[in-house]
């Protein structure tokens, strides 16, 4: 199945956020700059969408992480897999700050990212967390 432009943008955003997360302590701008020098060559439309997601997620990371901590009962935030944590971050940014993207699409895309980059169990966990956040932040 052919990937949509937005799916490719989300994948790039996930990879950039993952790189930032695993290089804890490294300057955010430096990490993202390095990421873009090594990223695959994609259209400007895909790049712009990915940058919107990356920058928005990074800017709102404290709020987003607090939501994850509040919803992921019985899970230590630091013990979440890097991939899962960043799929959640990216998707929560979309749910809260991107009214132009249908919420059902955001959740479906998160599940697909988890199936591709993580595990089937992770996709269920991510779906549950995002559903709770969607319900608690309706509007």
C-alpha cells in the first residue's frame, strides 16, 4: 500500500523525536538540524508537515508528557519504550493542537506507526492512551 504524504511526514517526525529522545542532553535544535542533514529526500510538502509536528511537539513537550504520565497508569514514564513514548507525543500534539486533522485519523495513524515501528501490544496501549486523552480533551 502506498504511503500518504502525511504518513511519510509522521514517520520523519517520529524519527526526529526519537533521535532527540535517545540523545538526552543534546541541544534540541542541534539534534533536529543534524537529523535533517541525514534525512531522506522528500517533497517540501512532506518536510513542512514533519517540521510542523516536530516543532509543535517539542514546544509543548512538558504538557504532553504530563498527559501521558496521567493516563499511563501503572507505567513509569521513563520505562516506556522510546518509540512508543514518541508516537504518543507526536499523536497527542496532533490531537490537542492540530484541529485541521481529524482526531480519528490521528489515532489511526498512531496505531499504524506502532504496528510498523513497535509491537502489536504497543499499538493497543497507544490506542488506549490516545482514546482517553481524546475523551478528556473533547472539543
